[in-house]
C-alpha cells in the first residue's frame, strides 16, 4: 500500500467536500413532497437529477462551458451538457412567473457575473412559499475559466441579498471548517507543484505534507467553530415570502 492510499485511509481530512455536499443535497431534496416542479438552474451534467426522481425535474444551463475553457486554472477537460432541457441565461429564464415549486442551484453562483440578478430571477419563477436550495463555495480556486467570476460567498451575502429579494432563510449550514479546507489544499499541492514549478515534490516534501495533514486532522477533531473564518462552502434553504 503506497503512502497516498495510507494517508487517504487514515487522514481523510480535506477529502469530504463533495461527500458532505452530496449527502446534504440527498437529504434535503429527499424531504420535498413528491410531484413538485423543480428547476435545476445551472444543472451542468445533471449530477443532482438522481436525487429528484420523485419530482417533476427540469434542467437549465447556459451550455457555454465545454470542459477546456481558456485553459487556465482547474478544468474538467470533458463536460457533457447535451441532456439539458432549457438552454439560456440564468438571469433570464424562458419560463412563466410563479411556475416552479422548487429551484435548485448548486455550485453555480461563482460562475455568474452578478448572482443577485439570478436571485431576482429565482424570486420571479418561484411560487409563493416556494423553496430555493443553494450551495456555493466560501472560497474556491480558479475553475471553469473564463466562466469564474467570484472565489466564493459568505453567510452574510445570503442573509442580506436573499432578504432583500423577498426570501426567508430557513437553513444555513457550513460544509467543512478551516482545518479541512487547508487540508484539501495540502492534498492538492502535488498537482499544483507539478503544474506550476515543473518539478515533483521530493520525498522530504511528501513527508512534510503527510505530517501537516496529520496535524490538521488533529486540529479539525478539536474544532469549535473555525468555519466562520473559512470553510468549503455554505448549504442554504430559503423560502419565498
């Protein structure tokens, strides 16, 4: 068993971003009554559709990103949006007022030049007492460039702008904490070193990284609120008043 596998098995701090988010989405969407009409705004490759089998699921995306972008930062290389129902601009969706019971928007806000306009559009599209479900990074590296306009959003952003556009925040939870976020970037360091220095980390470098991950894992287990400084992102549920 190599060092990387051992570390992932025993020091998985920093590896939980997607699992935390997916588990929250599965539970949150699963609580929705069957038959509601849901818009997945910025649906991409439809990764959330599997949680919506009991709902009338409609996907929407601009379909501008194809996997390579401008080549800067983190890119997916492949990105399949051929199954999208509605192709268009997230701030001007061709649907009637009050036409959805639920709007889902996950990991999209950082890719919108002005997310406040998207919130206003969601307010238009949702029925009274309709549910808005959002996830977005608190802090993110450049990805999907050139369609990356903000590194992230903190809780006060949601509290202010959702209230201003007629929503009541019902739930807001953090994904991860300071120590988990830093651990994530330690895990990513080998990839970044190789790309941006044209060198591979030495054995000593790897030992130092492993020791750092062990330290951060210990700190994370003792954490009592560092997420207010830094975390992966926020999970938000808001109701249209």
